C-alpha cells in the first residue's frame, strides 16, 4: 500500500490543476453520454482507454510545465518548445479521443 501513496498524493495534486479538472469534467460527461447512448463493451473499452490517455497526457503536460518553470522562469525559446510539444501531446490525445467518440456516436445514430 505504501507504494501507492505517492500516486494518490499526485492525484490529489492533479485535481487542483485547472486543466486536469477540466479533463475530469469532460471525462464524466463522456461517461454519462456513454450510458445515454448505451455503448457496448468494446466501445466502453475504447472510451476508458481514451479517457485514461487524455487525463494522463494532461498530467504529464502539467508536470513538464511545472518543471520548466522551475528550471527557468524567464522567457526562453528552448523552454517554449518543450512546453509546446507537451501541449501538443495533450491535443493529439484529445483529437484521437474525439474521433473515437464521433465514431461511437455515429454508429448509434444509424
């Protein structure tokens, strides 16, 4: 159990981050939507993977931004590149998740 304490502490810290909170809210909305449209077990599997991927990438992004700010508080083009790449990872996870969501919803509307 002791090995999980840092993870639970990190989760507590993550929830305080605005960007991560937004992702959690969107995840809850996706889950509610999934119940409304009655996803099958494979669609739930895809939704679960997408939600975990988006939230994890947002947590990594926040950690990278905090580390970059700690290393150098001044404007630095190299730090900006690192932050932009980290942000792009979140964007790509969101874009992929949106595609999965659209496919599942369109399938239900047919």
